[in-house]
């Protein structure tokens, strides 16, 4: 049977909600992975591309395509009337996305680092920072100008943010591999996490 994947757009996810059930389209897994594999190989030849940082064994293996793993995405569209300017989420593997939902390519670090970053991106202080300059679109250029405070590995605040973000992000079995690498279970009830004021939770 032919495997079909959802094609995500900005409204396909929300804060701590990896799948709203609203999709742009669908795509045949074999066809889209073949296309994305060739696209990645081509883009890796450009020095300014993030794919240029990947080693050859990774580039040559279609199984390592970003769409095959859980990854952080964010909404490109930002309106003044929106409650939040930065809307990011960890989406499940085997999803493809359109340009209105850019993703962060992990070229270094660990899934725990990814969880910490997601926690920061989803926090109210980070959103306040973005809201001061972002008007219509949250681009990579604007995102790169924003500050991500990192107290360093082993710091209790970093560890707590990582844990809470990972527990909130790993909603179900689709995130089992990612959650195992971070060291958290999947499907944890939000009420059991103990947010201590809800700083990471959507308002």
C-alpha cells in the first residue's frame, strides 16, 4: 500500500500542538522523499546552505532527510492581532511542510538541546522580544537577531526547561524515538508536569 504523508502549513500546528488536523495537501512518501533527497544534494553544493554543513554519509542517505524525524517548525505569518508572534512546535516524523512553516535544521547538538530551544522559542519572554520587531513575517533573518539565553549544560534552569518542553512536545507514540533520546516518556498529562506558573504554556 502506498504511504501518504500530510503536507503541513502554518495552521497545521500550534503552541504545544503538533498536529491540528488542518493540512495544505498530502504527498506520496516515495515520491516526495526522492524529490527532497535530490533537492538536499543540490543545495548542499551551495556554501551558504545549511545542508553544506552535513557530512557526505548523511547527505547520501535519504533516511536522514529532515522530514524523517521530529523537528521544530514555526509559523512565518505573524499578525499584530495574534496572541503570540512566535508560534513554534515539534512536529512528528513523516511530515512535509510548505514555505509558510519554516523548520530548524539540526546540524549539531542533541535532541535535548532541541527541546531546550523549543522551550525558549515557546516562552513568553522570547515572544515579547520578537513582538518588538516582527510585523508581518517571522523570517530566518529576524529570528537570527533574537537572543536565545543559554546558561549551559547542567544548569538547573536549563535542565528544567528542557524537561518541561520535552514532556509537552512528546504528545504521543509518534515522538517515541525523539523522547527516548531526550530521556522523557511520551503522552504525559499536562497537569502532571508542574509548570509552576505556566511560563512555557500557550496563553
